[in-house]
């Protein structure tokens, strides 16, 4: 439909230009289209104006549809975290199964290729344990167990492991020492994994959003 409208607009512009060039003395009049009324003493000007209007409407409608599609799919912004990949090492499931246990429905994937990933939705409890499977180019590089206390705006970091489920170390921007158990919201965790160093951006609002990035020295 949008393509047809754009083609119609181009055709009206071309027809209007032809009328102006070939029949400059042809009388004009009033033309109504898409709620707009155009009048002119020359026959070609209303056609050109209406053609341009049709093209503008088609382009604006297409851009609006694109924004809606991008927002609903969540690609690159507001992406909703999915379940752990089937290729995840078996020890990751064991890691989530030991205390503090993470139930299967609260195990999420945090890919390094995405931004603003919603790992917990607005209606999901934040203080219950949730787990992250960290991936980089679809390869599992680690996993973590966390909780978030909305009253004090702090994350509880209970455990981090690498892809082989070996204990990993982490640091936080605003907390001295290694492996801090409490980290304030809107800070970064730097994880020392066997696959390399990674940064996890913590930014919880009504949802818990995170980003994973390979650390560039």
C-alpha cells in the first residue's frame, strides 16, 4: 500500500510537471486528496503539490512502521533475555542447582552482542535468586547468580564461574576489594573469566537491565 501511494505521488508530480511545460495556459482549479485541498490558476501546480504530499505521507508511514517493528522486536535496545542456550555446558545447570539455587524459569542468557537486555521483567520478583548465562558470539563464557534489592538499589552477587564452572573473580567500580557481595546499581562488574575479561553493566529500573562487553585493555 505504501509503495502504491509513493508511486502515485511520483506519477502526480510528473504529470503536473508535464502539464506546466506542455500546457502552461491550461486553467487550474481545486483538487482534494488525503484531506488536503489545493487550488491554482495553473493546471500543473495542484498535481505537483498533491504528488509531493503523497510521497511524504508514504515515507513517514514507512518510518513509523519501522520504529514500531524495532521496538517490538527489541533488537539492540530493550531486548528480552531468553533461556540458556542448549549448547551450554552441563555443569552450568549443576551450578544453578546448588545453593543458592536458581529455578529454571529464572535462568537467562546475557549475550555480549546486545544492549539493554531485560533479564528480569517489571512484574518479576527481584530479590529472588536469578541466574545469567554469559555468551560471546554464541559461545558460553561464564555464568553468575545474583539478586537485586529494590529498597536499597543494590545487587547481591552470590557466585560467578567461567565456562568450565570454575570459580571466577570479579571487581566493582564503587566497591574496594575482590569478589564484593554487594554492588550498587548503575555500576560495572569486571569479570575475570577463562575466556577473557568481561564487563557487566548493571542498570536496574522497573526492569533489571544489563549489558555484557568484552573488556578492552
